[in-house]
């Protein structure tokens, strides 16, 4: 069998390996076995997003946990970061989230948090994987010692209190018109209620999930409708979340969409001005726009890059003692407030920066210029080490020499497909396209299908 865990838990098409009810039951049993020890009966929180298939995996996980004598705590539809918070605040041993984040409704997944609210380590995931895939697996307990599932009725209220505590107590959102795109996902209730309780005049869109419409032409990957609504309602700001609420993309009062990198720059400057940017460090990924690095340089802020994936961003943040990091996708981690990416907390910090400075978001966003970016995928026969192909090395160096500090080249293989991804950033769209196509032609000639 293929490996279960990817860079963000288990994920796949519903009904196909590994996202089957049978596999979820085994994952529940394995997770229970990992945390169960003599004299201790673990508590494990289970939450989900709004996908219709969530029922399958929620109850399959619960059945697996119960069969090994563990008591699952069901919290229903909750953003992924809410499960991380509830797991830690309830002193549970682990938290499990049934969600495929920004993926289409045909997909689903399972993410697991430890009792500290951080995602499980690679080592812990490997233990679960071995238990699931081994012939003996995790043996069930006796019929008199099976677990019992409980439902936590006030989970949403607890999480809203947690969210509001991340917003400065001396400030209010009174008088601020806010539009929230909830992606028909897990944030569809908590996000509007949180902003409303902080005093904002809230208009929510895409907040009527039916089990099938999650992420469909809405949310953080499709912010155009949000931008139009912000302008139509003459709102000060708009925020678009993804299906499980751990990402956010912002829209300013003029209807301009801000990237995750721009949000990161705005928050970095605010934290630095307040003397709260620990070690003067921001963590970003190799896919960050070159404009972010230049903006941080102008601000006198140090930064370091990691590979794509929030677990790598968080790992580097912990290693560097940083409190802020994130991806251009809008997945930001603000460690003073949470152990994982939380779209609502990020949105609240943006709103707080607007209140503190008295400036509109369009003005705050000027801190960073977004460089035009071109991305081309080339199908390849084999994934040779790129540094061992002289023609590819030569063309990349030529383009990098032409761009200097005014652009960037990133050439890498897809982790899941036979594709070579070529990304070029440059001062103009024309330059980005021209240089990207130049590299793509060489890659295709050297590695592509004949």
C-alpha cells in the first residue's frame, strides 16, 4: 500500500484509498493505541468541515476509537484551528479533523493534532501508519471496556471566546463594515459571530453549506465575488476563508485582493513597530513572492525560507524563535495566539492593524509590491536531478543573471505528478512570461516526452 500521510495529514478522493470508511476506522484504532497507556483512558476530540462525506469519517473514526476503549469527544462542524484549540484547552490527548481544506467536495482528509495543539510529528504519524498497515494492527478491547462517544455542545462558544481574546481588549470593531466569505465551510458560523461580537457590521456570503457546495467558486481561492461585494456594500474590508478555516485572503476597501504574502508583510510591520516581532524574524516559503523579501528588507526584518507546507513553516518558526510565518496561500501562523494557522485570527490581526494605525487596508498594503509571476508545468519522463542536467542549469543561471535582484526563478518537480514546475517572477508580466517559456522549452527538450 502507498503511504497514508502526506504533508498535511491523510487526504484523497472519497471512497478511494486511503479515504474509505474502513481505513478511517483503522486510523481511529491506531490513534487510540498510540495514546492509550496503563491507568490512562485517552480523550480524543473529533471535528469536521461541512462536506457531506464528513459523516462517514467522523463516525468511522469514533467507532475505531471506541473499539479500543477510548472516549471520543465530538464537536461537529468546526474549523481545523478550533479543534487544535479545543484539544489543548480540554487537556485531551489528541484532536482529529475530518477535512480536505480547500480541495473540492469529492475529496476529504484526516488531520491529527497532539495534546499540545500542534500537529503530530512525523514520527508519531509513522507509528499510526505502521499500526494501520501492519497485519496485527490495533487489537480491539473487550466488550465491557469499549469507549463511549460524547458530544461537546458548547464547542463553538468556547472557540469564539478564544478568538476574541486574540483581538486587543482596548479596541473595538464598532463602525467597521466587514464582508466575510465563509466558503460554505467550517467557518460559516464562528467567523460572522466573532466579528459581530467585536462590534463589526458583518455581511456574510457563501455561508449556507449544503454538504456539496464547499469551496465551489468561493472562499480563499476564488475571492472575486468577495471583492465585488466589498465594493457594492462600501465595506472597509473583506476576508475569504477556505473550507476548513485555516487560510484567509483579504480584500481592501477598493476591491483589491491581497495575497497571503501581503498580509504577512502588513502583520510583520505591525508586530515590529510594537516591539513584538520576536528575534526580528519572519518565516516564509520558497513560493513567496519576491516582493515580500524586498519589503521585509526595507523594514529591516530578517526572513528565512522553507519548503512549501505549513508544518515546515511552523517547524522553522519554532527553531528560530519566530512568532510570525506563513504562505502566499493565506495560511499564516501567529504564534502568540495559536499553535497552527487560523484564518479568523489572522483576519482579526489585520483588522486590529487597521484600527491601530487608522489607515485603510489599501494604504497598509502599499508596504509590499507584488511582482508579476508566471508558472508553467512541463510533463517529464523521469525526474533527474535538475542540477545534473547542464542545459537546464545553464538556462536558469542565464535568466537569474538577467533578472538580478529584480526577479526570481524556481524550478522544482511536483511531489505527486510527473511534472516539472517552472516559476519566474519579474518586474513585468512580459518578462516573467518570456523567461518562464524560455526555461520551459529547455526543460521539455531535456526531460519531456519525445
